[in-house]
């Protein structure tokens, strides 16, 4: 057996790893491996290496140079002796000594292909079929498979089961903590919700008590007003009541007053026959060039239609401020009209002196002859005094009522939507006054809705003329 092994190793040393035949003119390369001179030269040519460039050894992949080729005369003599002995067997049959050879290349099976799970020779390793596969020396592959068999043993199986059990217990424990945390959070939120419910119910009960108290006070006021209605109209509007603050410390509920001072009582005036409603219309000669009036002169909106250039220089027209005046001129008496503002985010309504300036940037204030109520930025209601008086409205008005009592020096505004008083200007009037309609900024089309005068004609008993 020892002799057979020695002869087998001797025969392997005599075979060229490239052509798999006995070597012809064997040469050694830098790494020490031997090849036929013609085979290794052809290998370098196929790799495009004509000069003394580096190349990889076909057997071990080590970097070598063509200048390192050394004739191996001793190996040549051994090859010749083997030829004379005739030890070479047929392809795929081995040497007759029990060593497996590659059936395709008649080369010893030294490598193991992991993908195909088969033993291959060094020539198979270079073929297109195995070039991209993972290949191990056959001795290392045997060790890997031995480890695999060990992993399948009962002791390893028990280890895996124990590991999985511990991980399962850890997962259950972590999720149990999360469940307890969520349960505690749920309990806390429900407790807060119950406390909030009790607080709101208490506030509602307190407000109801305040409303009952206010109802009683209002009934007393109604009786007093009914008694006053037996007097002339002047006596009715001159009733003075000391406004009481009906504020509840607990609920904050109070009547919509602007100050705790004695001011005239302002009922919902639009339904009182003594208020002399007037049918206000718009004066196109005063309209800013960007404004568009309806044919009946009852509504105005910001539009793209421009007025004729010849009209721009009219002294009656607003040149910069998007506003227009009413055709009516008031010089005495009481007058009332209503204007639909809808959902416009900006608008202004009121009166002005006929002599007030309409050119340039107009400053709306009583000192300049303007008494206006304004909505700005979709939610800021203001009386344009100096300084401006901010107003708080509980209900958004869609229609505004305006009442002028010329002799009393009062201009009052009412929210027709909930029949509430909003604000009253007090002043001493002289000369002619005219209704004013301010359209506000265009806001990219969000403020394109018109202002619409909605009152009916009834000019009997009013101190006004129509231009």
C-alpha cells in the first residue's frame, strides 16, 4: 500500500495541471508549481499577457511573472521515467490504486463544490459551470459536514430548545409590561374624563342658575319698557338704565355690555315703527375704480372691471380706499338700514361726513369724519375709534343693522343674526352724513363676496335726501 501511494503521488507530480498530460518541457513558476512550457505560455497569451506582466498561477492563484519561468530538468527526467514504466491508466479509471479521478478531466478530485455538493478537480474549478460557485478543499468540506452531523445530535437539539424557551419567556415578559402600562394609562385617562364631566356639569348648573336670575331681571325690564312705551318716542329712547354686570365668578357668564357705565338701552330696533327705516342705495360716482355695483345699486363687490379713465379724477370718488358711499344724505332725525355681510372675512360699515376726504390712504376715525364698524382678518371686530376699540361677538353676524339718531348724536350697530347690540358711537353731528361701505382687501378672491343692502324703502318721517 505504501508503494502504491508513492507511485500515485509520483504520477500526479508528472501531470501538467493545464493539459492533464505528462509534462512536456516542464518549467517552474514563481510560486513553485510546474507546467508544460507550451501550456503556461498559452495560458498567459489567453489572458492577454504578452510582456513580462504579472499573472495568476492556474493552480494556486499566486501572482507570478513570465521572467520567472525556470526549466525543471529533474522533473523532466522523472516524467520520462514514468513514460517508460507505462504507469498511466485510462481516463477516469484512476491508477489502479483506489484514488478517485475526475471522469471528465482524469484529474484527482481535490475540491468540493458547495452549490452542486460534489467533488471536482482543479480543471472543473476553472470551467464556466463552477467558476461562480463556492469551492472548498475537500478536506475542509469533510470537517464542515462532520460539524453538521454533530449539530444534529440530541445535546445540540436540547440546547436549541432551551434557547428558544428563554427567548419566548423574555418576549412574554416584555409584552406583559406593556399591557400593564397601557392599563394604567387607560385608568388614568378615564379618571380625568370623569372629573372633567363633573366640572362641566357643575358649570352648566351654575349657568342655568344665573340664567334664571337674569330672566327675572329681564322680565322686570320688559315691564318697565312697556310702561315707557305709553310715553312719546323721544321718551322711550331717552330711558337710562345703569348697566349691571351679571357676571358669575364661577361661570364667567355675563351680558354683552362694553362698559359698566350708564348708557341708553338699545332694544332690537329693526322691528320698531318709530325708527324710520330707509331704503339706502349706492352712489356710483363715489365708488373706487376697482368696485362693481349692481344695476339696482343695492350691492357692491370687488371686481376686475375698471371704470372709465376719465372718471378717475372725480373729487367725489375714493382714489385708493376700496369704498363707496350711499346716495342718501342725512341731516336730521332717525334712520335705520341693514346690510348683508355674509361670510366675508373683511368689511367695514358706518357713516361719514359728506365733506370727509376720499383721496389717498383714508384713516377711518371720528376725528376725520368717519364712524365705522370693521371686521378684519376673518375674526377681529373693531370700532374704529382712536385708539381702535376691539369687540368680542359671541355670534358671527351675517347681517348688520345701522341706526342713526342725528339729534342724540348716536350711531349704533346691531347683530341682526342674534338681535344683539354691538357698539354705539356718540358724537355731536353737524352737516350732512352719508352711509359708507368698505369692501376690504381682495385676499386672492377669498373676499369676493358682495355687500348687499337688504332694507326696504320707507322714507316717511326721515330727515334725509337722495342724491
